[in-house]
C-alpha cells in the first residue's frame, strides 16, 4: 500500500523554487526544485501542473504590495513629505533588491524559445497587478497632498512614475555594478535624499 505524500507547506515549495530559479534561470528543472524542497516531483506536480505555473506562483508571491506603500494614504497632511518619501523609498529599495534576481530570471525565461512558456511570455508583457496598485497608491498620495496645499499642482501619475522609476533604476545600478557613472559610490540614503529634493523643489534657479 502506497504511503501518503509528505505534507509540505506552500512556503517551503515556493522558497525552494525561488532559489533554484534564481540560480539556474532557464535551466531550472522541477527535479532540482523538488530535491531542494525535499519532496518528489510527483508531489510537486500535484500542487503545480507545470514548471511555468510554479514560476508564476513564485513571482506572484514576490510581487506583493509592501505594507509601507499601503500606508501612504494615512500619511497625507501629516509630518514631513520628504521624510515620508525617504522612509518608503528605503523600504522599496530593500524589497526591490530581493525581487530583482527573480525578475531577471523571469525575463530570461520569457525570452526562451520554448512553446511551453507562452503564458509567462504573455504575462511579462503586462504590468503586474501589484505594480499598478503601487502606482495608484503613490499617485493618490501625491494628489491628496496637492489638494491639501502641501504640493503644487502637477500630474500626480507622472510624479509617481518619476519616483518609483528612479528607485527601481537605482536598485538596478546597484545590482549590476554598485557605482554611479563617475565611478563613485552612491549610497541609497544619498540617492534618496537627492532624488526627493529634486522632485519636491525642482532644479530651476529661483530669483
């Protein structure tokens, strides 16, 4: 009589899968993932029908909206805007550092010629729901601060894109090299303070 398959948590499987996908990229196999998780491939396929489905589950878990981003609405009209953006930007950098290797693996897999990756290829063409949510949270925060008279009236979505995009680019530059174009170390606090100053005060000289 066959024994029951071992009980294993979803988190354990996804942790193992993430590690293998980051290490192996397109070459990651379900056999290696199952081995890392301490289960058989049959148990793995019982939970996830394909390697692609498993990878997308790993991506969905990694792309959750940070609680600190969800706190933006509650900060409107309170405290210093620059301090809020610095705190949230710092958390975003740490989150992005964790997801960047996985995102690169996703790009590699989506670019693979295998016909088994069509769903992933299609998914990578569209923004992830969490990215849309973060953009709306920031745009809503900036718009509310404009309505409160604490920021001048500009396009709130463009301002949100400028902040989020700059933070992501900073993480990418740290991931690939860790220095700015002049070859000088650019710490995250230095970058964030400079970015926030430019976004809030602009660059035109004042009379």
